[in-house]
């Protein structure tokens, strides 16, 4: 477990495989996500238009994870997010996108 999310820092919590993980959209995390996914503004536009793919969402989450259980692979993380369902992932996605737009 990685502790409780701090909304003042723009953090969100996402439960993966029964374990709550803290996601933080730090500059470093967003640069890594952008390197993989392309411009963040385009990602936000796709999300707003309902065209954000599951792989893109998981990649953003992966890069923004603050801490994770030792040994958690990206594949297991991805499977855990998918198994949890879109409804469970949406609040964390909304929080991260809000922070990307707000620039905190």
C-alpha cells in the first residue's frame, strides 16, 4: 500500500487487485506519459470526447503511480485495472485530467 492520496497535491487513489495505489501527476510522471502517449492536451481532448483507449488510460496511471507493491509489473497492473472496470477507474482518471488542466 502506498498511503492515502493527498488531493492538495493532485493525487488520486486507484484500487488495483484489492490494493489502493496513490497516483500523483508529477512533472516527471507527466513527461514520461507524454513520451509514450503523445501530447497531453490531445490525450485530454480524446478523454473529453470519449475516445481515450483503455491502454492510454492504463499508461497514464502507470506513469503517475507514486508507489506500488514491490514486484508489481506493468502487465499485472494493466490486468488489475481492466479487471476493476472502467467505472472504478473513472474517478482517478477524472482527478488526473483535472490536475493536468489545472497545472498544480
